[in-house]
C-alpha cells in the first residue's frame, strides 16, 4: 500500500523497495494547458533537490519530442529490492491513464510472511501421528 501526500506543487507517493525499510518517494506533478520542456526540467530539478527516486509528470496534452528527450536525459532509478530499472522521469497523459497505463515504479504493497496458526502442530509432528494412525489400522 502506498501513501499519497500532497505538497504545494506536487503530490508524493511513498514506497519501500529495499531492506532498510526507509521510504522512497515518487513526486507527481499534474499540468494542464500549454506544457513545455522547461516544465520537465523543473520537475527534474525538484526530484533532485528533494532526493526523490522518481518524478511523474501527468498532463492533458501529448508531450513534445523536446519533453521526451528531457525525460530520457534524467536516466533511471535502480530499485535494489526488485533489481529493476525505472525511468527517473515519466510522462503520462490523462488518455494514457484512462486507457489503463500505470506509473512504472516498484510495487507499493508490502507482503509479510504468514505466521503459523496458534495451536497448529509442525508438519513433521503431524506426519508422525498420521504414520502411527495408519499402523494401528
């Protein structure tokens, strides 16, 4: 599960993707109207200043080639927990999101090892009891 926190110019998605349990952040910025490559440079600068793992730029309009190049120039974030690279700056349109495209980032859900039920016997002990039961039959 992730936590969404709103800041003045962006929202923050926190996630954990390594053994330190230290939350990492993805900054999300939404822009409408006329967008330009400098908007991506601003987001990239904010990601670097805030030491965030990822920057997500959501817009109504299709990005220009200059915007795509600016996003690509930001490089990748390497997730140590998933041993996978994710584009450091990602551009998604509202149309993309409505079509089912998602932010490419480490999973935000945390899975825990299932605990043994109270009163449940270990499998080895259960196997011994089953064997002795069969012998008595």
